[in-house]
C-alpha cells in the first residue's frame, strides 16, 4: 500500500495529473467518481498567489468530495514559494505538490517548472525549505532531466527524499523532449529500485491503456501511475484501468448516453464554477475525446467548440444523443 506521509492512497493508486486548464474542480469531480485515487489541481503560480491574482487564487478552490487532493504550485523564488505555501495551507489541501516538470517556455524562462532542472541544488534547497515551512506532506513532480545528457534522476530523487519530500512523480521525458517521442520508464524504475528510496515513486507519461498501466506496475515495479492526457475528455479511464487490474478484461466503452451525460454535467459544473464565458471556453478541449469514435462527427464538434453560448452547446449534445442513440463504440 502506498502512503503519502500519513495518507493511505491504496495499492498502486491512480493519480490525476495537474494539467493547466484541465484539472479544475469540475473535471476532478468526474475523475474522482470514476476511480481516481488522488487528484491534483492545475499548477498555480507562486508569484500569482502572492500578488492575489484572481486566476491563481481561484485555482485554490477544493471540495471535500475530492479528497485526498493536492494543490500544485510552481516558482523559483524562495520567498515567493514560502509565502505561497502559507496561502495554499489556508485552503486546506491534503498535499502540497511542487512543479519541477512543466516544460512550457513561459514557465521555464523564469527558472521555474522544468527550468529548475538546470540547477539541482536550488531544486533541493527549495524543496527542503518548503517541507520545513508546512505540516502538510510535500510531494514533487518532475522530469528525467533537462536533456538526454543531464539525466541524474536517481540522485535527484534521493536528494529530494532526504530533505523531506513524501513522494515523487516522474514524467518519463526530458524537458528537451517536451511531449515528443516515447516516455522512457526505465530511469523511473531505477529510482524505485534504488535501495535507499523509501517514499512512493509514481510514473507519468504515455499511460494511455489499461495494459500500459499494468506494465508500469508489474514490469517496472512503480508505486502508482499519474494519468494525464489519457483522461482528458475521458474520465472513465481510471475505472477501466481498475477493472482491468481486477479481472484482466476490458470494460465495455461508455455508451453515447453516458458520454453526453458526462459532457453535460462537466459543462454545467464549469459554468457554475467559473461563469458562462470561461466555462464554455475551457471545456472545449474535452469534446473530441468525449465523442471519439463517432463517424462524421465534425459538424457536431464544430458547433461545440465554436459557440460562445452554453445553450448552443447543450443543444449540440442533445442532437448528438438523438442522432447517435444506440451507436456502439469499439
């Protein structure tokens, strides 16, 4: 059984990855219902928090039904990170996670996210200071290294553990790779197999089928899987993986009615949480996967992703359900 600090997260837990404009409360709620064991917020800028930036502060919203839930923050300035820890603590999460893995240029250029992989000493000292500044368990999400020539993840993970990190999630790519090529899980397994490691080691990157999740568990021996892109517009992924672990069989894919109902709920919760305009806009990225596999779907998808009015999107959902009722997904 894996534990993050004193939090029992189960045997080979499935974690919802922190994804910008994806891992918001509505989507986290859907994933939790479908079996996600731990969910993380979108990553939050420490500088945004201490400036009281509305978008950053809004991301602190968490709900009892999500627990255990982690709030993820990023930054490279020690004072800002420590102040943001105090702000995050006040929101009552179960876990504080530090983002040392985001490869996006606007984050990296400030020395944050994966940018800190160029300065491992700073990465370790920041983690140590944050651990000492909070009673909550601190976890870390990172990548293998800055590039292929600078992969020191076994050493890095050990050092982060030694300064108090309670778990580490590792994406099996370098920053230079961004999201290209295939994730390499072998170095993550090397971290897990390090005799000195005793905190959970979670794998991330390319866990896109139940078989791949099982491979991460059985062949690579990791403690859990962090699920990112495979869950976007498809919260059922968590349930499908758990069913496969239990039975060795695939669950039938969700029906058109289940998909429309989930999309409808997702959009309504998004509107309730962030308002009509943002709710409609930020839910668009999910629709391709909600309805993946439906033939000649382009005209319906166009309606869903181009309308600024929720009533038009809801009408498109109704149209899809009516038109494709009984359609069998494979």
